C-alpha cells in the first residue's frame, strides 16, 4: 500500500477530528475489569420488526447474554417489553442474544431503550429524539453504461441519477441505500426431467459504486480504479453524506450498481416468474450515527493498517455500556428493473 509516515500522521489527525463530536465512544475493559454490556441495533422507525442485539465486551471474543430484560419507553411511558428471540450463532463462537422491538416511532418522540441483565447486574440504555423523515425523492433517472477501469476491464453498470431536496434551516446527515431484490419462481426437475416441486427464491444485494460523485466522495471523485492517486482513499461503502455542499437545496447524486445475478434454484429447473425490484432508500440519520459509519468506512477500506495506525474510535450513543443503537427515518421509491437472462417457460439443464 502507498502509505507514508507523513500521510499516516495526517490521517490519524483527520480520523480523530471526525470523532471529536461524539458523545461517547466504543470502549473495551482493561485486563481484569468487569465486562460492559453492548447494545447494537439499526432501527427503522416505521418498521414493526426491529432487532436489538446484546453482548458483553471481551478481550478475545464477545460474551454471550443468556438472560436479559429490555424495555422500550416513548416520552417516558413504557410501551413495550421486547421479546427475546433465539440466540443467533454468527460463527467463530460468537453468539448474539436478540430482542424483537415491534413499536413504531414518530418524529419528535423521545425513545428510550433500557436493557438489564439480572445475573450480572448490568444496566445500559440509549435515549434519542426521533428525527423527521427526509423530504420525498425528487427524481430518479437510470441508464446502462460501460465503465472502463485503467489496465483492468470494462464493466457494464447501471447508473442512477438521484435528485433529492435537503431539509431547510437545519444540519442534516443522510445515508443512501440501493436495495435490490431478485425474485425467482421455478419448477424443479430431476435429471430424468421428472417434476419435483415448485420453489421461490429471493436474493437481496446492496453493492454500489460511488467514486464519481462529489458529495458521496466528500469532494474527492475519481474515475474507475484510479492508480494514479498518491495515497489510498477511504471508500464510502455505506453511502453516508452531509448537506455541507447543498444546504437547503436540491442535489443530484450519481451512483452505480453492477448486474444482479439471478438465484439458481437447482441444476434442472423451469422459470415461472423472474423479476428484479430496486428500492432507492434515503435515510435521515443523526450526527453520531454518521460518525459511526465514517469509522466503519475507514476500517473497511485498504487505507487502514492496524500495525501502523492508532485503533479506530467508534462512536457510541449507549449509556452505562457501549455500542450503537441507530434510529433512522426514511423516504423511498420502488423501481421495477429488467431482470437478467433467464427466460420464462424454458427448461435449464
């Protein structure tokens, strides 16, 4: 990687300044200290199917929470005691205890979530004011283009030009998501061409490319995979941005997505239905959530070297523990896109 000691020092300074406005930060206990309770959730305030995950901090691996109580209050009034779900095993001996939150939240409401673990005596909570939803998306244009990458290859991508209107007279932070859902209904056959059953498969993808957009690259656009850069760049994988460049005005975001490969239900099948849907989602997020995603972008980019750089500081809005509970409001547009090569009523072998 193309690092220099001067750049490393500058990078650390920028990273620290990014997180300087955070109320809290992710912290880990010193050797021999009592583990802290970790709360993590990404809550869509319009949804009645949000999941809160609980764990304990640990030096080598996160700790499991076997028993806990989670209460949800709106404007100081208890509205729900969240139901514990089955413990999710994420591999590498890491398990997460999850709680289903079914309450919907409205802009301007004060929402508080408390978590207690009676066996260990932990109590952690988060309290946030729900943000107003973003203004409706003004317009979306799409086109299919060929993007050439220097000394590599040409890729056929779909370009989205998404025009949004910023909320006036306030500082705003956003996240843009292109959520594609490929739905395929097919009949399955064995190798003797005998019918077995019908099946439905759904595949969701989220990958995007934003390197050409001024706002999504924070003023540092590039064409393709630019090997002429002196330094590696932080890639905005999570498409978060603020309104510094278009405060109170309209702006158009340019973003690309690759081709969506349809799911393949088996070796022998006949397609009955084949459809591709894209949800263009614009989320209104808080400043602390914006800082959290910026830290994730640094960690996920090639720019970060754990051997040469200071540990990344992650924002946290949890009191009495650590973690991030993100509340977001959103506006979205549903688009039906042309699916890929599978034909209806044709048997694939």
